[in-house]
């Protein structure tokens, strides 16, 4: 049982705060780190993998500090977001090298096991520079799994994967969580996270915005009254049409043009708004969430 | 202390890129010039000495050290793939030392050996000149490697900083101001060569000082590079 404990950790870069006083415990099972791009997910993962010192607070793995402590990598497998690999090696050479660097007794066998686990056995003797994005992602996985780590940290692992590879990786992560490993992955897509993660930690603008299972997170995000400014080809007609729907709590026509709108049920509203606009032949020029702290949360929910 | 895996990867990365070609071209140029000098002026000690110093020691040795060292560390740090070395339970000093072993082999193969060959080509009758330059270039080259390794972990523009350092400090100021010899790696190796080959390349620089200064730079550069790598910040693209 391995646990990462983040205790009142902050990290700033000059005058930009990337992680703001976050406290969370990552235990066995799959945890999803959810947040829009730029929310501080990568910074958090860097803190958890010992590649960044917290400016304040502590980050520990089973009570041991992660910063300046290379011993912790015996327990950690890290899948970075950046794609760069040792392009001049073959997939097998790369994974074997990782096994050797871990000091494993039989690097070749460990590499074969890891490559088989991520279904890369067929392409293992090709040079990494010829790999597709999804294949590179899987080789990164193999290199992170080669020493059978208790903790697996993945930064945006689903980026660039095709649907089949995505499903395979999801199964793999679920399996590792079920084995009692501590698995944490980051993503900006709620649907992705809720398919795999038992526990979800939401980070928005460097802050720990919410924590819980996916049901709780979804309710939290959808049941909150949300404010928007809409700019349309016919504000008055759309406002009156929207007011007739139960998902809208209020609408006001602004003197400078546009509608100020408060929705109570985001999920329903996001489906009603385009439908009503289409039915009335109104063009939507702009839909901007104005609730600043949650703006980015909506931004990605809308885009998902 | 040395990781064979990192040495193996290092050799692949040095020769896997355009740098590998340059590393081969530089010594060939030196030997070609040596052949030319021999053909034009015959066995002339002063011409041999000037060629080995001006082209070999001042240009080839630091450039080989710069190409080898920056090819080992800078690209990996730039593209983030260094994280695969760092996310391992191995000492950061082992990583630096292993990389420097590769750089040292490059210095021997592409600077010291060509200097020896060039020396023998130009001055076949007294091999001590070539031997002296070869030994001196190993000492200077290793010190340069340690300095450039430190540059690689301190700045993203290690090659540029290294070149500026070579041109301004070692080249321009080293030539203009006499006092720079106390703080110039090339001058130190000249003091070592002067002793071994019995020639006067630099005045008033004791051998003992030159040797100690070279060792200090080598050790301090390696240690500081490892220390810096222990506190290596790696963040995503956010």
C-alpha cells in the first residue's frame, strides 16, 4: 500500500502561482486528476514525481520526501506528457535500457514482460522515430512499468491515442488499480476520467476545486447555477425562448447588447441552448461563462 | 560510479546526430593541414608547434569537448527525455560521470590522437612534441568537458554560451591580457605541454599550478553538474 501525501503544497514560478495550497492524499486505486489545460496538473505531477520542489508545504511518498530523493524511483513509474524519447533506439532497446537503469536482475525479461503488457511486442524492433503517437505513448508506458512500480503517474496519457488504444489503456489502468497499485493520471476530459477513475480530484487555476467519486463531481459541476453572456443574432427572441425552459433561471437583455443568463442545470442547458437557437433560426455568436472561478471548468465541459 | 547503460546511450546519442559528423571532420582537417605543412615547409619545429597550438589546442580541442559534451546533455534536457534517466534510483553523480566518460573518450579519439598524429606527421624525428600536445589536450579537453557539462545543465543555450566563452574569454581576452593565463584552460594545457615537449608556449605559468587548476575545474565542474541535476526541475508544457 503506497500513498502520496500532498500537504498544503504550493508552487509558484516567479509571480505566477501554478499550485495554490493543495492538500490531497493519493492512495491505492485509480485516481483521476481533472482540470482544464493550464490548471496546474503537470506541476502537481512534477511535485509528485520529485521533479519539482514545492515552494511551500510538503509532498511525500509513504512519509519520504520526493524532492532530491532518487531512491523513491524504485516505487514510481512516470509517464511524462512530453513525447520526446530516445528516438535512435528501438522500442525494445529503450525499455531494456530503462530496466538496466533500474538495476533489475534480468532487464531483458522485464522488458519483454512490460512490452507484452502494453501490446508492443510486434513493433519492438522498429526504431522509435518510426512510431506513431499512440505507439510512443505505449512505449513510454512500458518503460514506466518495467520495474513493476507500486505507484504509476501518467501525465495526459490518452492524448494522441486512437479509440482502440484508449480502451486498452483504460483497461490496463483499471487492472493496475484493482491490483492495489496507486495509479494517478491527469486529463482535461471528464468523460475520460470517469470511465477509469474511482476517485477524481479536480484542479482549477491551481486550486483543489473538488474531490470525490465521479457521481459527486458530476453533480457538483452540473447542478450549480451557471452564469453566461450570450451574443446572438436575435437576443430578445432567444431570451424569451430560453426563459420558457426549466434549465434557465433568469435572463436579462443588456443595454450594450447580448443576454445575461443564469442556468440552473448545466447539462440540460448545454443541450437546450443549441436546440432552441436552431429551432428559432438564431445564430449564436458567443457563449461566455462569466462565473470566473469556474470559467475554465465550463470551458472544457462545453468542449468535451 | 559509472553506468554502462548511460555510457552506451551516450555513445549512440553523440554519433546519432549531426554532431557525430562534425566530430569526425575536425580531426581530419587537422591532419590534412599537418600533411600540407609538412609538404610545404618540410620538418620545421616552429611551424609544427604553431600549427598544433593555433589549430589543434586552441580550436579543435575545445570544439570537440563542446560538441561531445553538449551532444550528451543539452538535447536530452531540451526535449525532456532526460526524465527517463532521472526517474531512476541512481545517483545524479553517476549520470554525470557516465556522460563525461563518453565525452572523455571523444576527446581522446577526436582531439588527442589526431594531435599526436599531426605532430608525428609534421615532426617525425622528435615525437615528443606530438606526445606533449596529445597529453596536454587530454588534460585541457577534460576540463573543458566539465565546464560545458555545467553549462548544459545551467542554461538552455549551452552551445552558444560555450562558444561565447571560448571566443571571448579563451580566445580574445586570453590573447590580449596576460593575466588571463591564470584562469584559462587552454593556457594551463600549454604549460603542461611546455613541460613535456620542452617548448615555450606560455610564459610564467608554473606546471604545478596548471595541473592543480585543471584538476580543480574537472572535479568542481563534475560535482556542480551533479548537484544541479539533483535539483532538476522538469515541468510539462503547461
